[in-house]
């Protein structure tokens, strides 16, 4: 009988590299937001910084520690998302060579790895499902809707998604709700574990993404949720990641919750400006849970940290790679 090794083994999830691991930065956002960080000037601790200047090194495709020091903008964030965190993809600065790696990775994963752990014979169906999930990245997952689109049974879709989770290609983000939010939608979201692979599967390139109307919002949301999920693995205290959406159309992309019940809400915007309307879901969540609401952040593609009322801040997406200065949560 095989030895199950109870109490003598530990399962470690091996994620693609986080941005801080690539840059040599702290990646302390999750701990910082619960400590009441403001992420103002001088909080960056990254390669070539730490002097209190409020600037950071931009690591875009092909850039390195010697790149110009400035705050990143929308194209920089998209570049990071398209690069992803697989070491081989990070090393390949030529987009064509990086695309070949992504294509080889997904093909080998479907043809070999998944078939070793699941009884899946029709791999063409699985590849179509992966494409569909990438096209709907960061969206709600409804197997019946996918089954209609792909012309396969809902049970097959659910079984295939489970296999994709087992090989860490996708990550389920459960819906958050409480007794006070009875109108919450219980449907989970799915992200691809690596945003670079997600971009490849949807045909997104830096050139295409540079167009003002390019649909980069889901890509950046997938990127941010992936970074948050990585940081949970080394947070000082256990934190869960979920999302919130209600039947009135209010939503919060990421709900971080400590075991103590404290909650931080995160909304992701691809724009370089932020409006009061962008905080609608966070305000709704704050009103519903009261004192449990620690803080709410809109992470956007701009450069400034801006207050939008008690416990609400807009902050650059680059705050994910920072450790902030604690402030009062009610300021």
C-alpha cells in the first residue's frame, strides 16, 4: 500500500515568476494594504531605486536594470502583462521567439501533461476550450454557456476546466458573499495563471495593444489578479482572494479577506485616468460590510496616488511591487 506520508510532506504551488522576483523588488502589496499603506512618493524599493525619489525602473520587453527611471504608463503595463512570468518567456526579448515558446508550451501541455492526469482523448476540444477561456479571461465562468459556444456538453466543459486547474493553467477566483450581501452573484471567475500566455492565446501584441480601443482591460485585470494570487503565498497572514459582483451591476475585481474578517477591495482599470464612478463597486462593498472594510483601491495605468474619500485610493498598478508607508485607514 503506498505511503501517503501524512504530516511529513508539504505541497508547494510553483507559480510563474512574480514581477518583484523578476525585478528584485519587495512585492509587499498585500501586506501593505492591510497595514494601511498610501503608496505615495518614495515607497518604491526596486532595482536602482530606494533613494526616496518616488521613481521606479521600468522593465518593459527587452529592458533591464539600466533602463530609464520613470513611472510606467499603459503601454509599459501591457508590455509586462504580455511578457508574463515564465522564465523562458522573460529571457526572450524578441516577441516572435516568445510567441514560439508560448505555442510550444500550450501544445505540449495539452498533448502530453493533461493526458497523463485525465482521461481526455479529444484534445482538439480542449484546445478550443483554452482559447475560449483566454478570450473570456477574468470573466465569469458558466459551463453551460461555454458548452453552447463549443458544441460540447456542459459536463465535458466542467471536466476539462478541472483538468486545466490541475495542471495550473487556469486559476479559479471564487465569488465572495456574506449574509449582508444577499444579492451577490455566486459565479466564479477564471484567470490564466500566466498573463503572457493569455495574451498569446488571444492574439494580443504590443502593436495591437497600443491602439486606444484595444481590449487590454481583461488582460491587465488577469495580470493584476495573478500578481495578487502569487503574493498570497508569502503574505504575513493567511488571506483569501475572491471577487464580488451583485445583480445590480456593482463589482469588485478582487476581494482580499483575512481570517479576522478584514477586507480590502481592489478594482483594476486600464485607463491612465481615474474617475469617482470607478469606485462604485468598492463603495457598495464598503457600505455593506461596514467596519470590516479596511480599504479600497483602484489600480490604474496612471502615475499618481489619489484619495477618493475615506479608505479609498487610486494607485498605479506599479503599487503591486511596492511597500507603502502606513497611514490611518480612515484618512
